[in-house]
């Protein structure tokens, strides 16, 4: 395992500190102009400590590339508008299958291609697919320079890699590409 660079540690510390502000409620205090100096200092020190030990696992290249307003905007659009719609559709489908015994349930494992190059994009897509009911990413592999996911699917509608991939990924892959690549 290689050692993390100083920019990688700094980028991880900034992200950790932002989460610290959100989790402790200090972001609202900062906006209101009444921050607790002790909590902010403690958060800063903890964030730096966590980043020193964990940056090598999270940041691999271009540590500050995420701190781009356009990238953050598209991530917010995805989290607020796109993913909740896909999550609702998947929940609705699984609920219908559970409550209607006549609907088919043909579980199986399918191998689908992934066109994303960024590890962050691949992780986001895998997490998004797994968070939607009816699908779970079981494994990711790289074969002949192409990435694939092995997905457990509640109702295998197609065994063709491309068709299954389009049915499972839907528009999630395009959004992950827009955000991370």
C-alpha cells in the first residue's frame, strides 16, 4: 500500500470536516454566526487525524478534482432528483411482486458491462444499484480491459449482457459518468 500524498490528506480532511460539521450541527451554527470554537477545533483535529490514516484508501489521483462546482451541482441533482425516482420505481416493483403472487420472480445472477472508467463512478454506480431493491452487486471484475458487475437480480428479464445491463443500470450509469468523468 502506497503512502498518501499531502494533497490527498488535505482533500480527505476537508471532506471529513464537512461531514463533521453536518453531523454535529455546527454548519447551522456557522451560518447563524454562533459557532462553538471548541467543537470546530476538535472537528478540525479529528478530521486531520482521520485523513492522515485513511487518505491512501480513498484518494488515488487528482485529490481536489471533486471540489468543482459543476461536479457538485450534478451530484446534488442526482441525489435529490434522479436517484430518488429510480429508488421509488424499484421499491414499487418489488412491492408489487411481493404482494401479487401472480407476478414472476425469476432470481438469478447476471453479468453486466460497465462503461465507467473512474473508480469513484464505478463505486457510485455499484452502490446505487445495490441500494435499489431487487438488485445486489455481488462482484466487480475486469476482463480484457472492460469492467463488469455480477448482479443478483430479482427477476432476470434477459440473459444478454447488454440488455440486462440497460435494464438494471437504467440512467444511473449516465449520471455517474456526468458526475465523475
